[in-house]
């Protein structure tokens, strides 16, 4: 195997890990809201985009350190999650049509606001860390390694939060039986708001990191939303385990398929693979079959 092939495989493998970790972060946030509130937040992609732009503007225009810019982005977008739950989702719970309309309105307003205020030129958030690490003939960017480790670290923290903390266990209880949770004295509105804050904060982290890894543009939320929906359908809507495994599959295909068949055919092949899997597992890899 030539040195060039080894370098390409290593780079693609690292890309797969990075993309998978970011996709899983976003898929977890989407799944939280579906399990706890029973809503499909189609505005999740544009929230990811807003998080990326807040970090980008603070780091480039204001001159704030990228780490601090990401922290501010997480705090601002997470706080927006409280408003989103209280004034957008809570009043329309149980009415999926109105929630979809409201989400479309949020997408339209935020995307147009960013499109008008920002140029569509290729823009990137300044790197969070400089330099490379060399292992034999392979040179790895600290920036890429950092994004991967942050993604994995956050995934571990989220899992520990869900399984080990009081609020996390309450979130699981609400997701399993909302009425039973209310009878046990759990404040469902608080848990719903907490889930929305976590979902928005994770989207802001992913947007900030991907703005440095790829580019920042007003339509980046559309692309990532397609990936999130693919992951949810493939893994099984509402399944956290499904988000993890489907995220790894989609991330791997996104990283390796372009170097094998070209970028234009990648999405078509990915959809073909997903359709084939769903033919044998219509409920997704980890979804539960619903019987009438």
C-alpha cells in the first residue's frame, strides 16, 4: 500500500469520526425533544447555523478568542431554547401541524436575517488550536483531533447526565410515560425546557466546531438537517441507541463515499443504502415496531 493511499485512508477515517460525532450530537438533541415533548423540531438545523454564526462573528468581527466565542454561542443559543420551549412549543403541544408551521416560520426568519446581514462568500471560524501532530508518515491536524475529542467528550457527558443525574432520570421517566411522571410529582414543563436547552446548546457546539472544520454559510443548517433526518429514520425515531449507530454509519459514508465514487453520487448511494435497510427493518435499526 502506497504512502498516498495510507494518508488518504487515515484522513478519511478521521473525517468519518468527526462527522459522526457532530451528527450524533445533533441527532441526540432532536431525539430529546421528540421523546419528551413529542415534537419534530425541523428548525434544529437553523439553530445549528445560528450557533455557528454567533461564534464566527465574535471570533472574526469582534476579535474574541474562539473558545470564548463558542462559550458565548452555547449560552446564547441555549437560552434561546428556553424561549423556544415556552413560547413556541408548549402552547402548541399535540398539534403537529401548527408546530411544523411555526418551525417553518423560524427557519424562514432566521435564515433570511443571516442571508441579508452576512455575505455568502466562503467563510470559516478561526481555528481553535494550531499545529499538527506527526505519527510516522501521517500528519494529523490538532484542530481535527480536538473537534473529535470534544464531540466524544460531550456524548459521554450527555449519556452520564441521562443515566446518573436526577434530572436525567426524570427526562427518561417523562419520555416513557408523561402522565405517570406528572403523578410522581415531576415538573414536566421544567424537564421539557431543560431538554430544549440541552438540544440547542449541543447544536451550538456542533455549529461552532463545524464552522472551523468546514465553512459557515446561511444554508449550512439545511445540509445538516438532511443528515439528522437520515440518522433518525435509519436508527429508528426516538431511539438514542439508534442515533449512535446510525450516526456512525452516515458519518462513515459521508467520509469514504466521495473518494470512492465522487461527491455527486454520494447522496444518491446513501439514500439507496438507507432504503435497502428500511426494506428489511421498516422501523429502523433500533426502532420499535408499532402494532395496531
